[in-house]
């Protein structure tokens, strides 16, 4: 039993030995043929003795003769390696020994003639059976000059095309890429590329899309083709990349590698965006031209003021892309400057109904003074905003306004008619483009409004003429008819030789009736002459020193009998010494018209007439306790031919207060009324003591009538 092999295995027979040897020989032959076909040389390195053995093919790869190399790896062989690659070769070999693993490396060798060539080495460390430590290393070597040349050419083509190449070993996670790819992502030119490095450079808005597409490509074999943004470094401009890739699988369908290319398409995207923006701008320009053309047609053809302004407001709101737009008139009231909403676009008019009209605030004032255009990206942050009580800004429930644009509408005479206002709840909506468009439109609408107002006034003049002719014919006919009847009566009595017709009492009564008719006819003629003078700007003032209280007393005394007959109780409160530079006759006419007004509209009502001083002005007030005047009618009573009752109820042309207003304004004064229904009316005349501005004493020159309170202004 002692001569048996371990485990009782019988020794091989001679035939078995010969068969094994033959198989080994055949295997060596096949291996030799394979190595020859692949141009592979083999080498072996005894680690402990540092002895390196090269076969004949290896020697040819290094351009050595049959006996051209004998020696160690660390000293002799490294002399054949290019100096720049020696350290890298040693590093890979030592790492393979430490890890008991294989290595693969490309490096350069130097031939005896000085030529430099590329080789690829593959090796593996083998352990000693007894110690378990690496004792030897073996491998192959092949010349790869042609492959490196082709690779270099490929890399040049890829670089010239701006293509980034990438490759990921899916089982091991190793990632490889070329220089262009690193440039695309702003990665270091050498060193490892990790998932986190790529993740942090992909634009945050595109990360989920990129990684989702990669997972679908690997797990579902879906196509990988997408465009996304990367941020190479902080502060650097964003780049657009187009990447395509493909996943390769083994025979079992397991993903092995994922590779592809990237291309910088930033310039293409910028061109696309530029073209898109150009198309948008072109489309906007066409729409703008269409709106402007329509607005121009409206401006040129429309003479109805309200429809004209509404059309322009609608057009401007569209042009500015505003949430809403409005036109406010520039008007005056007793409290000072205020603005009247005339047209509204984009929202229902009820949106403004519960809010008071805007006043002369720091925000509105520049527009209504014609100081220029106001454009604010956020009006709530404007230093002019929020200074006025009680809201310190927009009242609760007001339309939200952040973007703000206001453009004055100025007539040809330089008068600010009003303003176009636009708002949007989003900041920064209005740009210089919108400002220019509305400014141009405002200039056109001002001309069109001037024309429309002239047309409207012409229509009003025609209407006024017809009204005047109708009223005048009626009012003139009454005294003329009375005088005609008296004359006919007298003629009949004369022809009948009736002595009673010439009785003193009868003749006196007829003469008095005739005189009253003549006085009435004279007043009507004077009123018509005054209206003509006012219309043509030829209202004359003869200025002199006048005591207002004495003038008032004289006029009231002349009306005393009429007032008494009409049932009025009279109270006089006159401040002595109110002397001013005025036209006596014209002021008597003003007071006479006011008293006549009381006789017509407030019969039997208590009457109070007073004068007093107020700074550099003198005030004349006529107050009655009659039926009063409704607020909606108070602006009308100073207009021509305006009466609050029918002609059958009260006689006259409806010119008294209109004439009084112009006489007072010719003195650069002011006349207004304070009244309420059922509480009577108080007419107040304010006159500057120094007289009309810019008029010499007693020169008889026409005084300025001042600015009228046309409701359209």
C-alpha cells in the first residue's frame, strides 16, 4: 500500500502518458498559431528574482535580435520603455501584484533606431502554491501603432465635429469620456468622472428628465435621444447639449455597456430662440399694426366723443397688454383738482363704481399737469405712492395694480384734456415699446378729441341757435303783442271818438303797460347783445373805483317794490368800505340778474343779500329759502338757455346766470351756488379787490373771460 499514489489513484500507463503529452503538444501548437495570428508576444516575470523572459515575437516588437534582451524587469526592461511612460507602467504592474489581479495598459517603447511605437500589454499575477503570495506574472504584448493611428485620426475627426464621446461599464460603473465631453460639462481635463459631478452640472429643471430617459434606455431598451441644459460652472452661461446613446446587452440580455455622443447645440438653440422671438415679434407687430390701423380709422371717422374715446381706450389696452385701461378727464371741482372716469376697458365699470374718483395725488398729478409719461414696473414701490389719506394707496378691494403706465392727452392748444391709464397685476409688464405706442396714440387721440369736441360744440351751437330762436321768438312776441293790443285798442277808441279813451287814468295805465313791455323788450335785446359780445370775446369793462355795498343797496332799492309784491322778506347785511376796481354797470347787471332769478324761481321766499371781505377779495351773496336746486342741475344753470322749469312756467331766455357768470369771470372772479333741494339756494360772487388781472384803470379794454368750466374739460 505504501507504494500507491495519494488517494489510491493508480499511476498513469505509458499510453496515457503519451496521449497526455500529445494533447499538450497540440495545445501548444494551437496556442502558438493563435499568438502568431494575433501578433501577440508572450512574456513572463519571476517576481522574487526580478527576471523577465521575452519570447521571439516580443523581441521583434521591441526590435531586438534573438539575443537582444536578457535581464531584469525593473532595471533592464524599463530602459526600453519611453521615459514618460515608465512610472505609469510600474504603477499598473505593482497594483496588479498587490491586488492579485490582471492589468491592461497601453504605453510607448523606444526602438534602437530611436523610433517610438505604441504597444498594448496584458498581464496577470500568479500566486505561489505554498505561500499564497504572487510569485510570477505572465502576459502578452502586441504592437498597436496602426490602431493608435486610426484612433488618433478618429479622435481628430470627433474633436473637429465637436462630439463628446462617453462610455459606461454598467456592471462595474466605470465611466470614460473624451476631452470634448469634459469641455461640454466643464469637467477637469483628467481624473475620474462620477455620477455626482455630472448631476450637479445638469440644469436643475432638466435633471429628472435626463436620468429618467437613461433609466428607460437601460431597463426598457428605449431610445436615448434628448436635449437638455448644463451649467459648466458657477456664473458661466448655460449650455444646451444634444446627447444620443445606445445600451449593449450580453447573450443573457443583461446590460453591459452604455455609450453615446454629445453635441453642443447652444448656438442652434439661440438661433431657434432668436427665430422664434422674431416670429413672435413679427406676429405682435402685425397685430399691433392691425389695432393701430383700426384705431386710426376710428380716430379719422368717429365724431361721437364717447365712442371715439372708448375705441381708443380699448385699442390702447390691447396694445399694452394691460389688464385694464381707462381714460380720465381733467376736471375742476370746489375741493380742487379731481378726475372724472370717462371710459374703461378690460373690466366691468362696476369695478370702479364703489370707489371715489382719484384726486390730485403725487402719482396722478404729473399726468394731469402734462409733465410727462409715468411708467413704473411696480407702482406700489414707487416713492410717490401711498402718501394720501385715508388709504395711503389703493383702497381695499381695488383692482390689483403693480405695473402702471399713464400718458397725458394734450390738445393742440397745450391744454391737458385728461390721461390714459393702464394697469396690470404683474410687475414689469410695460416696457419702452408700450410707452412709445401709447404716446403716439395719445397724440392722435388729442387731435381727434379736439375735432370731436369742435363738432359737438358745432352741434350744440346749432341746437342752441334753434333753442334761442324758439325762446326768443316766444319772449319777444309777448311784449310786442302787448304793445300791439294797446295800439289797436287805442285806435278803435280814437275812431269811435270815445272821450273815455282819453281819460288821464286810462292813458296813464296804457302808457305804464307800454313802458313795461318796452323795458322787457329792451332787457331781452340787451341780453342778446351781451351773449353776442361774450361769444365773440368783445365783452367790454369800464373800470372805476366802486363801493360794492353801496352798489348793492342801490340795486336792491330799485327791486324793493317788485320783491315786496312777490311776497319776499328782505334782509340786508352790508359791510361798509368794500371798494374795488370794477365795472359798476356790469356788477349792477350781475346783482339784478340774481334778484330776477329769485323773483322767478323762489316766490315769497325769505331773501338775504350780504357783502363782506375775505382777504384780497370781496364777496357778494344772494341767499333765498326757496325750493333749492338739485346737485345734478347745479352745473347747468350757468349755461346758455338753461332753465329748470318749462317756458310756460317762467318767462325769459335763460341767459341771466350765464351772462352773470361771464361778467364775474371777466373780472377774474368766480360765481358759484350752494344749494340742496328744499333748503333754498345761496349764490356767491367772489371779486378780486384789485380788479381784473392785467387791465388798466378805465381804459375800456376787453377783459379776459378766464377759463370756462366746460364739462368736457
